[in-house]
C-alpha cells in the first residue's frame, strides 16, 4: 500500500512522487491509465470528505479510465481566459458531458483572470483576456464558480509549502473561499 502525504488536513498522492525531478514519464495510454488506477486502489486514503482528481490537460486514457472506474459526482473545469486555453477546456467539458460518460459538470473556474499590482489595489489588468470562463459556462449551461486573480505571492507561498489561506491578499483568499462554498453547496444538491 502507498500512503499519501498530508498537509493542512489535505491528503495528496501523485505519480510525481515516484520519479526523479528531471525524469520524464514516457508512457503510452494503457500504462498511464494503469498507474492512475493503482493510485486510487493501492493508496491508504483513510477517512476523507472529498476526493479531488487533478487531471492533466486533455481527454485521454487517464480521464476515460477514471470515469469508467470511479463513480464521479462531477467535474470542475479549470481554464484561463484566453481562447487557446478555452479550446482545451471546451474539449474536456464536451468529453465529460458526452452521453456515454454522463459526468455532470459542476462548473467552471477561471484562473489567472486578472493581475492587480499590490501598489494599486483598485486596478485590474486582464493579461490573458477577459471573460473566457463566463463564456465557457454559458456555452455549457453551467456555473462560473469563480475567477482567481493572478497573485505573485500565491506562487511564492506554494514554493515554500505555505497555504493560500495564509495570504495577506484578502482578494485571493475570498476567491478560494467563495469557490469552496459554491462547490460544497452544489455537492449537497447532488446527493
């Protein structure tokens, strides 16, 4: 059995834990799908409230194997606002909503929605375009769960192993809290 790493009350398991930092995984679909299955089946998860699976971009064997093996409550699509990212997110959304898979899309999260310099807290710069997550949510008749601003301190905190909720930037904290509350509410509706 494998044991997840736990920090801040969150348990995490990754194939990345089993390879060197500079080692690439050159696996065909069946090998990758089998490895993901082992992460679910051979990890001692213990008591958990929710399992969140962070898929690589795309619509490949890893996603299909997971959908076939697990009874998913729903999918959350994360995108950035620009059209090129929306194209990938659109394909993923289409895959989950395919009648053969029937995975409910709980909503869209737009990451890196804007940048606000610390020195000018009232200004927003839309570096990657504007409104892409909202556009995608409308296309698929689902919720825009939230927009997460691009905040340099979040990346710096992650590099140090700190929680996003320790941020002095209240805008980023409230973005994550609002998304969490909406998701918990939507999960309650599903049960």
